C-alpha cells in the first residue's frame, strides 16, 4: 500500500489498500491533516515524532514499525517506509510512504515466543524433577543403612530379621 503526503502533512493520494487496512473510506483520509483516524491512541507520540523526523529529513531509511487501529478496533502491525517526493526542479513536494501489513509475521513471532517460554518452563520443571529425585535418592541411602541398625535395637536378633538362619552370622 502506498500513500502520498504533501509538505503540509495531508494525504494527497492513497491506494485502496490503505482503506482496507484501516477500515476507513478514502474521503475520510484524503486531504486530511494529521492526526489520522487509524492512528493507534497509545502511539500518538510516536507518530508525531516520525512526522517530525520526516519534516527534518531524518526519516528512517530502513523503515519503522507502526501499529494502527482498524475501524473495527483490531490492531494492524505495519512496516512503514517513507521517502521524500522531489519534483523535476528539485523542489521537495511531500513524501511517499509504503506501508506493509506485517500482522501475520507479528502473530507468528508472538506464537514462537510463547512456545519458547513454554519450552523453557518445561525444561525448568524437568531439571527440578531430576534434582528432587537425586536428593530423595541421596537422603534414602543413609536411611537404608540406619534401618538394619534400628531394627537390631528393637530386641530381635539381627540375623532373624534379615532372613538369616538363627545362630549363623
């Protein structure tokens, strides 16, 4: 999707893809000064900073991530690339922005992050289980050695308790 902004910061031209991405009609976006209806309310400061950067010629050459709010309320994650529009005489007339919907990529990244967290949690549980088993085994060893001594102290001959014939050592 592309849009063209004039130096005054109004949308002079836009593609229908922007309307689909935002849920807005073209007449709601054309010749409108910022703020735009699709700007996410939590990111207004970021939009103004990006606009100032473009006015000052500091637009991000590698683009920047943005989050916009579709009219129905869901968030759309985008990558925005902006370049100055210079006419044939060298006069700066505005900007051309290309906006790419990266929502599917962001969802995939979020799923991957969640799976990684779940895997790390399971690994920690496995390690904890192994540690508990090792500690239980180590604690049981001395108890097993003490048990025959305890039984012998209860008054019965040790040999009889351990299955040895009486009188044999």
